């Protein structure tokens, strides 16, 4: 398993800081990014969280999947 997770179905108001806050309880985060539309700057409703280690990824998947 890798250290980078795809996070889908985000609320439109979620930004990168909010994404990091939601996942930092699972472990140290290297990067949390919400992908935005190049032209409008609006969130595209998904992002990525990269942990510094592989360990937290499975716990994050187990607890956050479907929420």
C-alpha cells in the first residue's frame, strides 16, 4: 500500500487545510491537496492526502471510507 490516498466526494467548500485537518489524526501528513478547476478556481470535489509513512493509510481508509 502506498502513502498517497485519493479522497473523493469532498464538499465544495473543503480546502487543502480542511482536508489536512480531517486526516492528521491518523498520522503525519506530507501534503494535502484539493484539486481545483484551472479556469474557475473552484474545487473539483476531490483531492489527495500523502502521509509521511505507509502505516496510517489503512487506518484512514478503514475509518473514513464512505463518510
